[in-house]
C-alpha cells in the first residue's frame, strides 16, 4: 500500500472515531446554549432537536488534521494558514447562527470575506491548460470566490432532511479523496478530503432519521467550505479541462439543487436567500416518500454522479456511459413517481 493511501485511511479513521465519540457532547452543548431547532412549517421535525451537532464534525476533522501534521510538512504553508483562518471564521459564525439566528446578508458577507482570505493566501482555481485561458485568467480570483461561497450555501441548503447533508458530503468527500489521490502529487488535498469524509460519516449515525441532533450551520457551512477549498487545491490542478466536470459531478446534488432554488426564487420574485419547501428533498417527501426513503434516493443519485467522475478519471468510457444511463433511469423514475402522487 502506498504512503498516500496509508495517510488517507489513517486520516479517515481518526476523524471518524473522534466525530462519532464527540457527537453526544456536541448535542449537550447545543442544549446548554439553547441552539435548538423547534418545529416550523418548512421543517421536517415534529419535536425540538438540538442543532449545533456540527461541532462534532469540526472536532473530528481538526483532530485528524492535527495528528497528521506530525507526519506531514505539507501543512506548514501560507495556503493552509489561509484555509485554517477561513475555517475558524466559518465555524464561529455557524455556531453564533445556530444560537442567535443571524441574518442571511451578514452570513453572506462573512462568507465572501472568508473566500477572499483563502484566495489571497494562494488558493485559486487553475485553468492553465484550458482553451481560452487567457480570457479567464484575470477573473480567476473572482471565480474562486464565487465557487467557495456557492458551495458553502449549496451544502447548507440541502441540509433539510435527517442525514442528508452528512451522507451526501461523505459521498462527495470520498470521491474527492479518490480524485485527488489519482493526481498523485497533492497529499494535502487527499488528507483533507479523507478527514472530511470520516468526520461527516462519524456524525451520521445520530443524524440519520429520526435524528437525535442536527449539524446546524456549524456543520453545513463548514462541510461546504472544506469541500470547496479541497476541490480547488486538489482536483482543479490535476485534470486540466476535465477538472470542472469532475468537481461538479462529485458535488452535483447540492450544486444542482441550489441552482434550481435560485432560478425558482428569481421567477417568483423572491429573495435569493429566502427559505422555502421547493428543494428536491422536500419535493420527494411531499410526493409520498418517507424521509428515510427520500434520503436514500438522494444518496443513490449522489453516488452515481460521483462514480461517473471517478470513471472519467480512470478513462473507462464504457463504465462511464453505463453509470450515466443509470443516473438517467433514477431521475426518470423519480419524475414519474412524483407525477403519480
């Protein structure tokens, strides 16, 4: 087994164990700080549920990174310092939002500032081998900021069913781990994505329906942030013209759901950040599926899109075509079932 995969498995195992063991503590802290999600019209819970459980995800991820830093020098960079500063800000604001429910405009402003910090310390989307790069290069920083802010909100928006955001993030993070490992020369991205996969999976047992605890903005914004930055430093620098396709496939579900939400709200002249029950997971439940069934369907969609990304990276076009057809069949089945109910 290569050293990269050994580091990857170690990071995954450590983050999983810490997240799993600290989730009850995060649950208790949520109650102590009155970070509780009470039943509401667009929500899915019928009883109050603590919503700052994402702190366990953060602890699992952080514990893994701290341990791995003793075996790797890749963390001693200005780029990683920028990532760390951004992560701390995201987590603090997420915790405050879970307790006090901050305004959407304030949170968006903070996310933009965080993205600018990340970009200013050396993390940018790399399109150097793309056609017409000379036209995109001046906008690289702006595109990276949009990518980071967009993914933060994409994961936050799909956090509407028990276990959905944590499960989909686990699938996407595993996919990013594989894609970054295939590149072969960015161990930092491999370890970060593996740590994220382990920490989100460790949180899932107490978050799957019926959930004992929600991750809240503490968890969802952190997951989106790490996914966004990791894709920038790992995948985009490795596959040139295919990088955008691979990263998009790895995180297709939250990105597509967010895009449709923005279009839907624009058509109905609603604020872009306004919450509603028009998300895909809400539509599946409203069409007759149970919460658990809807989550499993969305897991399947996310898994197939990630497998397509990996198949493309492996250059297996027959397998890729088969997976794309499978994804199409699942989507058509969902559409037909939705119309029948």
